[in-house]
């Protein structure tokens, strides 16, 4: 659940284009809860104003002269961590840089509809305002908290290990960093196939999968129709499509893409994946619900559990947004609640082949 915003949010808008600084500022200030306190033309200017003004949220352009968005983000997170919403282009370079920014601590991102100078920026006006408000509500320390000091490691309660055939994972705000934390710490490729729904628009999930593939022992790729599911593979649902699990004529588990309307206002939706996994593999399924706003995944997690599968929900201790896991727990969809840093070991314990 998001902590309600009860005060005016102070925002720093960073973009090398004076036109875009004006448009983004005007869009944000249409919501009376948001006040743009300053604008910056590049990363150096941005870092100086963050240190001087302590904004609640920063909107940060990706491509800028002198100091680009990634360099500025690193400096901000080092010197004075603040919630950052990246404002990026849909170019291949732009999407890759944005995924890197999320791994470095950015809360979320908004894609410029038509390049660096987007005359149609108002097409994403509501999304921009909503993501800034969400960013203002989070605890920035939780965004950075994936691995605890050794003395904080928690002893896991033993569970009965079953023959897991598919692991379904759901995440939204804060999810890219959480998913990366899990996949980079999985030590074996002898593990049931993972199918991941991260709420992310079309154009960005390919870069996300490529980044995960670079840091993980698993083979990570963006999902496509009829993709066979095998041990050691992790599949990221493509933005703009739902993904489900089916069994083909040879009883081989495969991924299928679906173009049905959004569910919970998102596409892909974790509930559709989880429900398909519950139906197709029943008790041989596992679900993991990570940080995110809303309740996507809760109904599907409960279905997995009712069929005899095992579900883990991320605890409030490490969730950037404790919405999706909280909804899962409240509806009776979780067998176990764990902080993010304990999930990789548990995943291996239960789902190793």
C-alpha cells in the first residue's frame, strides 16, 4: 500500500531541452499536489540543485550533454539519494540505458512518445504525474535494500520440496531491481523454468531481458509464441502482450502470447500467467509476488496455492511498494513471506531440478 501523499511534492525537472523542461513542468503542475521547484539543463546542473534544494522527486532525462542521465543518477544516489523517475526515448539506446538506470536505483520511467523532443508528450501526461506521486511515497532506502549484512541473514523454515515444473514471478514498481537481485544470485541452471511478468511497456522488455541475461547464470530472453519451457531458462513477458503457459501435443510446456485486453489496467498481467500455471501444472507450480502497486498476481497466487503449489510474497521489509505482496497475503495466496534477500535461496531450495 502506498503511503498517501498529504503535502505538496517538490520536483526537480531535468532535461537538456528548454521546450521539454517547460512541457514536463506544466504537465506536472496540473496536479495541485505537485510543485516544480527547479529545472536543470544537464546532469551537472541537476546534481548541484539536488544538493542545494533537496527535491522530493527528480524527473531525469537520459541523453544530455556534459553529464548524462546515468552519470547524474549515480552521483545523486551516492551523494543524496532521491526517488528518480527517468524520462527516456524509445530508441534502442534509450531503452537499454533506462533499464540500466532502474538497476542503479531509479524508481520508474516514462517513455517520451516520439523522441528527445516529443511534441506529443501530453499523451503520457497522466502516467507521468502518477509515477511522480508514487515515487514521492516510497522509502528510498528500500529501493536500495536487496542484500543484508551477513549477520542479518535469516534461517529459513524447512518446507517439503516438490517437483516444481514452472515458477511464475510478478513485479511492478521496484521490480526490475528486485528481479535482477534474484536472478544474479541463482547459482544453478538446474532449476525449473521461470516466467516473469514485470509491468513494463512494449520496447523495454527486450532490453530488460538482455540485461538479465548478462548478469545471470540462467538463459534469459523475451517471451514469444510457442517458446518451449525447459530447466535453466527465464522468460520475460513482452510489454504489450499477456503471457500464459500451455501444454502442447507432446505434453511439453510452452509459452503463449495473448492479445486480450489489459487486466488491472496492465498488459502483461501477472494474474493471467499465474492462473494459467495453476490450471496447467497445478501442484507442480510455484509463484513469487514481488514489489508493486495494486493487486495484480493476488488472485492467481491464491489459485496456485489452492492447486497445491507454493507461493512466496516479498515482505514489507524490502518492498519498494507493498501493494501486490500485501494483496496476495490478505487474500490467502501466500505460503511464506520473505524479504527479497532470502528469496533466491528459497527459490533454489524448492525449484531445483
